[in-house]
C-alpha cells in the first residue's frame, strides 16, 4: 500500500475530511519551501500539493501565475522541486506529497524516467493539468509501475462520457474543480458546486476533493460538506507572498491553515 493510499484509508476510517494545501515550490523564496511544507503538516495538512513552476500556467489565475514566474526566475525547475521533496522526506516519511503542474516538463524527461525520479525523491502522485484522459495511458502505466498516483481532474463542464471515464480511472483522489475558470477567482457558488459534487461522488471510485475558490475557514467548511476533502491554493500563496524569511513564512502558513483545519474537522463524510 502506498503512502497516499494509507493516508486516504485512515481518513476514511476516521470519517475525517482531507485538508490539502497547495504552495508553489520556490516561492516566496527557495529557502522557505521545505520549512513551509513542515509548518503546513503541523497545522493539519493531510496531503501537500506542491506546484511545479511553469512558464505558461494556463489553468492558474494571477496569484499563482506570478508565484510561478518568481520561482522560475530563482531557478526552481523540476529537478530542484524533486530535491525539495527529498529534503522534506528527511524529517517526514508519512505525509503524502503530490506534485501539481503541466505536461511539458514531464514529457521532456519521458514518462518512465520522470516516474522513477519522482518516486525515488519521495513523491506520491502527480496532477498534470493539461494531460487529457484520452492521452494518459502511457503516463498512468509508468506512474503505476513506480507507485505514483496520476490524479485526475473534473469540472462542471466535463462532458458526461468523459466524467464517467475519469471517475472509473480515478487514482488516489479525484480533484474536482468547483467552477469553470482559473485558480483564485472569487465567484464560488457552493450550492451549485455541491449539486455537481453529489453526482461526481456517486460515480467516483476514489475520494473527491474540491478545489478552486477555497479562500478561508468558512468556504473550506462549506465545500467540505459536499466533498471528501478540500484543496486551498491561491489564498495561501497570496498569504505567503513576500515572506522570504523561513521562520516568518512557516508561521504565516501555519496561522493560515490551522483555522481551516478546525473548520473542516468534525464534518462527517457524506454517504
């Protein structure tokens, strides 16, 4: 059983909602990434999504776009991101780490070579925003061979046939994009998202985590009522912006996430 499977199984047995923070590797500085990861675990993170900086992050809004640009300017390429995970694993062998990024840097290395390198570094899964499910089999097979989950995405605009396929193929967890748009927008309709989530959860063979639009404790709790977990990204990245001192960044990360942990705890997983 993989580290991610163990964590998701423990959450299910405890009827506990997953809290998954996203940060961009290398921002607000190279030195803060690993300390912030540890601080997020201390604040209650169940899984960490670590963004791989990319030059054209088409699914991301301005907050994460700017963080990716800053990280790339500092030299935070894919190899450096894997080094961060190795450093994190020196003190934390339990918390799953899922990389979130785009296909090009992985495709350049090749699916098998990347999967081997990522697994050796301590990565547990990968979410490739621009990898269509119809073209994912090579990556799915290579990742599975090395014990990595290929996390799928679904959204309110996903056609029914594709949604069915995504739900059947879901590995680790299914990332549900709560609205049609880029990360960081402020127009989340919880009621509408909840209706879509009910349909997705009825089809999915894996836990369904809701992301996009989670900004604070209130929105996290509202979405957690309809999902197996929530992902928070842009609001956390914005909170960390400018905190180039590792201790300050870690303190900000923990102070941001802890109220969200408190808000989603105690909510029973919907049947």
